[in-house]
C-alpha cells in the first residue's frame, strides 16, 4: 500500500546531518535528528529554534525538567504542536535570523539563528570540558529574543530569561547565542 504523503528525505530539503559531530552528546545528536525530521515533515527548508525546542522537550528529560510539571509545560507543548499544524505558517517563507548572529556555514540546513545557537551550545559545553547537552542548547535558544522558540515560550506564558537564569544558575544573563542581549 502506498502512503498518502510521499516520503521526503532531509537531503531533498537541503537539511544536512550533524549527528556525527563529536561536540554533541549522544542525546543532543538525537534531538537534532528529531528536529530535522520535524522540519522535513512540516515542509520547512531549515531547522529553526522552534523545531529544536520541540525536539528537546520530547527527547531530553533534563531539558524538559527546567520547565517543571503542570499546566505550563502542557501549554508550551500545545503551542509547539499548533506550530506544526498551522501556527507557524507565517514562518514558512521566511528565514529565522535576528540579524545579529553570524551565519555558520558548516551547519547547513539550520536557520542562521539555530546554527548560531548550536555553536553557542558547543562553546558553552567546551567551557566545562564535555560535549554539548540539551541544556546547553536550551540556554542558547532562550538567550535570543528574536528566536521563534522564544516567541512560542512567551505565548505559553514562560519567561525565557527565567529559563536562562535557571540553566545558568545566576541572575546575570548573556544573550543572543553568547552576546549581551537580554
């Protein structure tokens, strides 16, 4: 029996693999793979921060625990699901880019902002001497107020600065994938 929706590969969409990046933990590589599949399924040309956030919440218990239990996480997941079924339609023809993050060419298939956040997550992890984990990527994502994921968080009633402070363990924030912004 033929599927009603033709299968599309990530390669057809120009979304390359970075799963074999030694700077990523096994769990984070899985998160990136999930975000890639979500982008392809949604018909998006690039993985954006909302794809990454959705995949983090689904696949990474440590990152999900930052948000706690209860109605806030349910509301957030609801917005992310809506994003894939229509909420994000206004994003389909645009590229997620705050204009302040330099384009990182070796992470083809990512929006410029998502690519910068992947780099920031790796730099953050290198500071502690390990591979990047989901919480490193989450910190990078919530640091940029122009990120699509931040828009979703705010619509769900979650302050991204509070999330960053929980992740960072201090009240001083750095933003925009490593630059002062918030």
